[in-house]
């Protein structure tokens, strides 16, 4: 199934060159990877903060 059948317009009819399509795909991938990495770090920070609070409460 070609890409043009999904949207009924080809990328060139929309005005997207192969370089722009590649840039969009690379940017999307970088955003997803960055979002996943920052989410994991935030979860780790929250976990460590909760351990520190529990330790202070027990003392």
C-alpha cells in the first residue's frame, strides 16, 4: 500500500519534499525519545523524594 493511498494526496501535492518529510520524522523521533527520557527521570526524582520524606518522618 503506497503512502499516497492513505491520504489521497501525494507528499509532493501537499508541498512536502523528501527532505522535509525526513526532517519531520527525525524531529518526531527525537521528541518521543526526549519525552520518554524526561518522564523516566521525573519518576526517579519523585521516588527518591518520597524515600527521603519517609526517612525524615521515621526519625
